């Protein structure tokens, strides 16, 4: 493996000069940079990122821990985070926790050992104290785990009100909501609270169904929908806690010969791009996914540079009506 000394010899400069080029320190002429980069290409030299981070106390790497990268929302979110981080001179280390406490802890240890500049958390299975002990810039998604740790989320309660009100205004009178477990430490539970509050305000019967502690188990969505149609066969309005759940609701209706929106109306939540591929364009509450991803990166960078950040960042949502209502 070629070393920085080999590059210096090849370029006819000092090791210090090569280091300055790699770290972009001080005045460097374009001719000098070209000479060093040409030597690196000739030798197929690749800098040791960890060694560079040790020397400058900054790695320009951000860690991202999410529950499931295969989930469409987290897939889109990750894409926006990576792109915005890259445009600001940062690279991303992606970790897929699968809601496993031990796996999440191992990833946190790995990210700290890799000297990342900060961590964006979309998965939280550990105790709050474990996050305080990281001593790193931290931003969470849809989780309010400590007054000292900033979080980014959409206006979940407002979204729940918009979705439920739309169903009611369309004539639905037997409502149901399917979402994540209410005891999980996630702010998306406000969607179900808004659903129940709005239904009660209109004196309408309503059903709340939720997954177990794994909010991303697609098999659970099908079981809950089967339970819903068996116990409440006259349900005519479904507010799903995500667009993915809404897609399964649409599938369940089709399998039972129910017409959407004539027999059952469906509203999702997230506004993922894949919803346009469904048999019917999905009505949804659109989160500003791109803006949320960019904001999370900006908050990490601000903390890296010693800037002050607020604890709470709640972004507005929009109702986008499709063919399912």
C-alpha cells in the first residue's frame, strides 16, 4: 500500500506539503495541487480517513441510524440527508438498527470509534442517558428524548386533524386509524391522538388499532386490517399512520371487493414518492421530507461549529388529496 511519503517522493514535494493539499490548509497553487493529485493517481493512493480525522479533530462524517432503510419514508429521508451532507463537505455512515437495542448500541459505539462529527437518530431504543453520554452533536427524528437534544418532526397533530376532517367532510361516519404503538417514545403518536380528538368532536364512532413495538412490521399491517374488517365490516373511512399502511389498506379493500373511494375512503401520511405507483393515487398528509433531512444536517453542522440550536423544530404539513378520498 502506498504511503503519504511515497506520494511526496513522486510529486517532488515534502510530506507536509502533501498533508496541506489533502487537508486544504494554507495557500496552495493550482499547479502544486495538480502535481500532488497526479502523484496520488499514479500510485493509486487513498488517504486514511480515520488518521486524517485524528490529525484535524474533525472527520467530516455524519452518522445516521434509522430503523429500516427499506421503509420508503426512511429511504427518501436518507437520500436527502446524504445529498445535503455531501454538498456541505460531509459524508454519511448509514446504520440500520431494525429496532434492535443491542444493534443500536453497537452502531453508536462504532460511530464514536470512527470519530464522526455528529449523529442523526431516526431510531431510539436506548435509555436517554445513553444518548447524553455520547458527547457528540446529536439530532433526532420524531423523538423528544431530552430537553437538551434537538429534534426534527412534522406537525403530527395538525396532520391527524387534516386527515380525519377530510374523511368526515367526505361523508365517512365509521372511522378507523391504524398506526404505531402508543407507548413508543415517538411523536407520530400525536397523529392517532388528533384522529381520536377530531372524531369525538363530531360525535362519531371510531376505532384505534396499533402495531406492537415494531412499528415497521408489514405483516402486522395486514393482520390489523384483517382484524378491522372482521370486527368493523361497515368501516367507511381509514386514516393510516403512514402511506405504506395506506397502501396495504387499499390492497385489503381490493381483496374484499370493497370499492375505494365509493365504499371506503383512505388517507395516508408521509407523502412518499412511491404513492404515485399505487392503483389509485393516494390521498395523504405530506411531510416536507427533503426540508426535514436538510434541517437535520444543518443542525449537526451548527453544533459542530459551536453554534446554538433550539430543542424543537416542527415543520408544517400539507394535505394532498388523491383518488382514495
